[in-house]
C-alpha cells in the first residue's frame, strides 16, 4: 500500500474532494463505461483512509472561489494498492500526484506526506556515496564538511576559474563547487575547466595528503551529453558533480545514477515554484523521497538566515526529512546548508537539526570575502562550528579566535553569500 | 540573445526586482568578490530591456506581504547573451528561469514569454512526426483525427483491454490511447498488452486498409526501461506512445526522442501545479517551447468545456502557441483536444482555433458511452465536425444525422468524458 496525504482546500466538501482524488487518480471516469466492475475496482482503486478537518482558510490559494465564499480545508490520507502503481517513480508521480492538481472545485492542493512500502527500497539504487562516502572522500570526520562556491556565477574562463579554485584549495576548504548555473558553456567548456582545475587538486593532494572535493556542473538535458560530462570529470580524477535535478528530471537522474562514479550533489533550483505557496504543491518531505530513491548523495536545502524567501523553519523541516531513513540509514543523503552562510548560523543550525555535524556547510562570500582572505574564512567557519558544538557563544569563542572575530565584525550585522 | 518576459509582483519596486533577476540569474552575488570585473559582466550578464508597469494586484500571490501593503506588478523583458546559456535546455531552465522563483521580496513571479534565437533550432531534434506524420500514419486528411481512450483508467487485464480496444477499432475511430496512468503495472505488463492488442490492429488493417494508431503508455523514470517499452511497441508494429513528459523530465524525453521510431503523444499531467495560479509559474507559451524542441509530436492541451479547472480561454491560447512555428512549420506538434469532449464542442473549438482541422480530437465517454455504441459515437463526432466546418448549427445538422442527434440528447446537457 502506498499512502499519500493531501492538504485539500475547497469551497465544497473536503470529504467529497478526497473521494474524487481517489477516484480520478485510479479507476475513475465521469461516465459509467462497460467493463468497469466492482472486482476490478477492488484490484486497483485508491481508498480514502481518513479525512481530518482543518480550520477554514481566509482566502483560496488558487483564486477560483467567489469573494466571501468559505474555503474549507482538510487533510486526507489516501491509499493506493501497490499493484495499481508499481515501483516506477514516473508512475507514482503520474498516478498518485500529478493529475490531482487539475481537479475542478479545488482551490488549493498540497501533497504533504507520502509513505512508500518496502518494495521501493529494492527497486531503486538510492545514494551511492551519501554521508559516509562524502566523509571518506573528503577525509573529514567529526565536524561538518566545509565547502565554498566559485563566484561570480557565470563568465569566468577556465584559467580564471582555475586560478580562483587554486586559492580556495590552498585555503584548507574541504569542498568547492561550481555555481549551479555553470555547466559547459562556450566560454568555459567543462573539458577545459576540468583540465585547468584538476592538476591543482592533485598537486595539493600530493603536498598535503588532502584531496579537495570539487563538484563540477555536469547537468545537460540530454543524458548522453551529461554522461560525457560525467566521464570527463571521472577520468580526470574528479569525484563529484553538481546536478540540477529539476532541469534534468527523473529520466536524467536515473540514467546518470546507474552509470555514475561520482558523488552526485543535487541542486534543486526551480523547487521553489512547487513549494513557496503554502496551499499549493509539495512539502519537501514528499519531494525528497523521489530524489533519494533515484540516488542523490548530497542535497542542497538552504539554511538558517538565507538570502532567499525560505523561512528557517522550512529548512529545519527539510533537514529532518533528509535525516530520517526511508528504509535504512544508507538511503540518507548528506544535507547541504547553503546561501548566505558564514559561520554565524552554525550555533542555530546545530541546535535545530538534532545537534549533528553530518552536513556539508557551504559558504560563498562568507569564506571568499573574509577580510583576511579565504584561508582565514575557512578557519573562521571551523571555529564557529567548534563553538557551536561546545555550546560556547560565538562572541566568547571569538575572543581568542581572531578569524572568527573578523568574520563577526564583517558579516555579523548582515549576511555572507 | 535569449529573451524572457517575467510578470513580477512585489511590495517593493518592480524595476529593482527586474534588475535583481537579471543579476542573480547571471553573474550576480551579494558580496563583491575578487575577479568580478566589468569586462566579465559584459560577456555574460543578463540585461533588463524593458519594464512595463501593470495595475497593482489586490493581494499577493505568495502570501508574504503585510496585510494592506500595496502589491506592485509589472512585466520585465530580460535578455541573456546566448554565450551565457548555450543551447542546452537544462541550462536554459536553470539559468534563465528556475532560480528566479526563490528571490526574496517577490510576492509572485510568472514567466510569460520566451524568445529563443535560431541556434536552438539547430541544436534540437523537434518533432519527428508532428502534424504531417500523424496524418500520414492514420490516413486522415481534411478533418480532425478522431481519438478515444480506453477506460477505466486502471485495472483491466491485457485481454480485457484488448477486448475493449477491439470494439473501439471496429468503431472506425482513428486513434486509441491508454489512459496516461496506465504504463506497465504487474496486472497489465506492457508486453502482454501489446501482444493482445496489436493482432487486432493488424487484422483490422488487412480487412479494411485502415491502421488505427494505438498510443501505448511507455513512460518510465528509467530511460533504459522506457526504451525497452518503446521497442516492444515498435517491434510489434505499433506506431505511437503516450509519454508523461513531466514525470520523465527533460532527460527522459531527450533520450527517448533520439532513439524513437514512434509518434510521441505528450500528456502533461502535473503541469497544472505550474500554471493554475495566475500569478505564479509559467504560461503554456513558454513551457511548450521546451517540449517541442525536445520532440513532442502530439500535445494534449485540454479543450473547450473540459472537466478540469482550465478555462476555455487558456486552452485557446495554448492552441495558438502550438500553432505558431518556433522556427519553422516542422516544429509544430499536433494539438490534442481532450477531456469531456463529445462533438458538442466542435463548433467552438473550430471557430476559436483559427478554423483549422489540424488537431487530434479525443473523446472518451463521448464515444464509448454513445447510446448506440462506439461506432455511432465516432460517426456523431465526425458529423459534429462536418457541421462545424460547414458553419451549420449542430441541431440543424442533427436533423438528418441520427448519431449526432443521439449524442446531443445524451451529452448536450452536460459533458462526455
């Protein structure tokens, strides 16, 4: 049995809408047609398990109700027989979710939970590297993996990027990524970028024993092209790739994961349009299940005090969702906190995410724009995490940690990048 | 130059938000970082071409504004240098669109137009069959291709489906499709369904010379599995497939199209969540460009008087969008009107879509539940279209066309399926 929970909004009856979702999304049709028997319905029909009324909304999420009409809300659990859907994720999305957004009479619909049976565990690869693989490859234990981002987002030529990356490698950072908007444009073909950057990674590794994980942007709408990008990175000794999951879709991700030798770092750009309106779309709790089964290793989920619209509570819920096994610990990707991070958010991030250091903490400007340079920026972020884990206020810890002190002075009033 | 038009909604300045989209989606970053020079910006920076103010909205689309705060609206044209993006559609989606939905301070964002340069025409396959191929394979000229859908959506075993399909083939219909929710579940593996159905298609072809186009559901999140499904259909002599484009994503579609020998009939389930709120998401005009370039041959876009939420005007705009060449007539897919159609909507469909018969007109219950059986149902739909093209009111034409008369009696007060 596959169980979905929908938050339903309607000027009519929530119960009737739940029944309609169950019917439309399985056997349903408006006109009785020959061949539709009760036995058949029992085989595949979705069933409403429970409806919980919620307080009326002030206004409809989709502006399709008459002004002043009451907008009723409720949550419905609907069960689909596994036989009706199977374990294919495209079938799951199409049958249990996608069509429901088209139903007339709804003024809002949000899919807020999904419980999949064990059969899905066996049908999908899940993360290849996940938390333990990310730690092993970076050699970082007992603290967050500290990462940074090459900026500006677009426009640098390969040798310019490599120069910046060289400085960042020298800073002691664990992880460096391409901006998600950088893939393989004419001014910076991936092949040339890899060729310019990887020697610096290897040189640093030989000198220090530390191999910095570089996440190269390999996304492409064409899976064959994306695999060529993947191979370029792997053959050059790279071990990570940024993947724009929504832009490549389930097909791109599935194809890549089956053939991948790289840690797959998921950027979910575009996700906001599916979740930003609280009455419409998806909770991250649902959405992330698809991508974890498909094999995401590291999952960007914003952070505390980000520069985007997303509230802190939403980030905390996303972190919780990623931290809960779907079927086993092996299907947990590494959560990635990013956007406007500089170390200042370490205490609250630590406190609100179950006091774990199993995360990749991604600071752009927070490292790169540190007044004493990126190496100091990295030290400042590590110091902030030391303080957070030891429950020492940052300001106190900064008294004998000058890099952190300089960070607080520069970013403390506002935000990094 | 790639030009996007965004409808911006904000309690702040529309002009400032337009500038922010341009900056964030190209070079942008909040903190000045080394290496960001003016020369580089000129190479890849997006540029705001124009901002047109629109009247304030009554309330914010995303409920993120203080009550009573004015919600300013405007349209902004923003140009991206082709060099900054390239012709990859995943890059286009990520760079020019996806991240913009995350910008703080917006209370709504809708991408309402997109103009791509000629370079995209050469980089993508487009439809393999489109309008002319669909006509050639069905042998239908000078009128709409008439199609129907096997119902119930889910639950029939292959021999039960084949029995229904056999009756539908005998009805004289041109096209029959699986419900989009039917792919290859355990109770009806595609292989068995194809094996049960295709002999009936061939038998009818040998007897009458007419080959009915059967669209089998081949979608799968895994492109390798989807190709196996594709091959099953092709090897059995089939010529069409239903593809759930949003559930397979750009990657699935791109992979399939490059290897496809089938007419690809796109079902856009899930699209509603991206377009139903008028202040959020996408106009179809934008969305369809991606899928046409990727190679959709037939595109479902609802119809007049559908059973879903979508208003008639929206369908008409979608039809117009599909009817306009992106670069040449060859990139036009066949529009598919469906949902609640029975012939009664033929006159308005014809009148409002430029008096064309270049469409696939899909009737479920409108054919299957005709009181005199499906053959009469097909005749009734063809009669409705004859009347529409000849500008004869349906009621008049029905006086000496009893099948149409029976359709009007049954479906005229309400809807088919």
